[in-house]
């Protein structure tokens, strides 16, 4: 059902454009305001510990892998009880770490199951001046007034069978909040009016690419990407069996590319108008599980499967983190724990080295370095380039599942227990 409150105040404040409102000084979406994992900070620590470098540390109740988003002096994250019966939005002060709001947003009566590694609060919120948008998959989506903490509107009618819990984060585009639902039953992209929560457009995934898949394979957890190609904005969304480009204003499909299967997680990424994405995992004739990293020329229309693939590179079984790309080089850790640099023009490995644990948080480029965080608390900082250079490597006490925010020469880091500010 849909609920509304205080629409007049909301509409007045919503006159401010979203995509240019203090982008450089805020961290407004998953992987930053531009969805690219690149920060504009000039100086951040290369090492810290419980005894040095942490400005404040605040315990966060419940469990959630959503990343922090920041606007002005507010940090917002989501969390949930481990049984999924209570969903919360938590706001902290950027300077002190003090909890400003701890809002119970949803208490779903019908809780879906999830994977043991996932949480019920994994999708990262979006934030802009005056409002934050929190999303918990099929459990609901809400807009909260960041000045008062009042819930402006909610949607609890959008459903799919996630099977392993929610994972896709919302994306803001002009007057729209765009959501990705891909379950074993239904698969669609939907754009809501961010002022009211009402549906502006809804586009179902094409069914034909999913027909060869088992039912359990017809699901995905990706966050869409918005890019501009020759003056035209495109919403890129790679599902379990097909990658689609849509007009983000209308939902009109621009092109599709079929390939892959089962549980796509990493979001697409782009540089110089080339799109890169991981397929869902597949099984070759020898019985080996794998996924492909694809490079796509997005200038096309209709089915571009046979014409626009620039290269593809075999990777591990299931890619969780989203790579970061800079100056023609892709940096990632695959599901086999290989930290690697890949040439974006060809897909060839430039260098690779083995890590000792899984890295599920996406890497971030900050102050000329690339930061990686593992589920064991390993922190690895490297220098970008064609030679492997580890600048710093150490371990913190708690595991990291959420991608950190790098802002105002600080790191806002969420572990499994707390949120902290480092500088």
C-alpha cells in the first residue's frame, strides 16, 4: 500500500535539482554520488587502529550491509533485526557520531528468507537535500524528511521472491527514484516519483532470455547504472540472463544483450562510454562454475548480442563487489580472492595477486590510492597502475561488508557492529 504525508512541504523542497546539488561535498548513493567508486578527497589515512586515527565510533543495533550516505552533516544507514521483522533507518551526526534519528520504518508481517551471508538491510539508501530514500527490497521503500525525521511516503506493494534477501540499491535520477526487482517469480525495473512515491513507469524484463534457466536461477541483485552516450542518458541494468539499456525518463528499452545466468550481483560500471559488467554465474561442459566480465559498446538499438561485445573475460563463480575503473585500468577482487588489474581496452590481466580472504565491499579510489576491505577486516591499499604496489596492508578487528564513504578527507566505515569516522 502507498501512504503520503506533508506533501506541500515536500514538493516545495523538491524544487532543487538532484544531480547537481552539492555532489562534490556529499556522498549521496551507493559507491558515491556518481555511482563510480571514485572520491575527490585529497588526503585520507593509509592506516589506523582502535587506538589511533578513529575520531568516533558508534555502535549500530541490528544487522545491515547497506553503505553510509552523507548529505551536509548527516550520515544515514539502514539496519534490521536479524529475523527481518523490524526495519530501521539510522541518522548520525557527521562530526560527532551522535545518533540523531533511529526510525522504525517497517514491521513486515510476511518475512522472506535470506542467505546466511546477507542481511535484511543490504540496499544502500539515496540522499539529497531534505530527503533520504530507504529501500529494503520487497519489505518496502520509504522517503524520510531529514529535517524532521518524518516518513513522507511508503510503498509496500512492490514484491518479488528474492530467495536470498534484498541486495539492489535504489538510484536517483532527476525527479525519479529507480528500483530494480528481479526474483524467481517476477523481474522488473520501476521508477517512482520521488515527491510522492507514485509509479511513473514500470518495465518488465524480457521473458525469453530467462526461459532456459531453472527457476532458482531467475534472480539478480544488481544496482543499475546511469551513463550518458552521445548526449542520451541510459539506465544500464544487468539481470541474471540479459543486460538491458533503458531510457531512464520513460522506461523505453534501448537495447538488450543476452548472456549469463543465476544471481547477478555486481553493478555495471563505465568509463569513456564503454559499459562493463559481470554476468550471472554459469557452468561449462566440464562442470566448472564461472561468470564472464563483459565489455560492451552501448551505441546500438535492439538486440546487440552479436554485434556490440568488445571482449569477455572468464572470472570466478559469483562476483559480489563492483570493480572500480580509472584511466583505462579495471581493479577488482574476484570470487577466488584474486586481486587484479585488467586492461579495459582488451580484457587482458595486467597483474594479479592472491588475497587471503573474501572482499565483498566494493573498492574506492581516494587520494590517488585504491582501498579494499575484506570480510575478515583486512584493509589493502594499493597504488593504481600497471605495476602491483601495495602501499598499506593491515587488519582491523571487525569484518567489513559495506562499501565505505570517502568524504571531506575522512573515511566513514561501517563494520558488522559499528559505524566510525577515520581521519
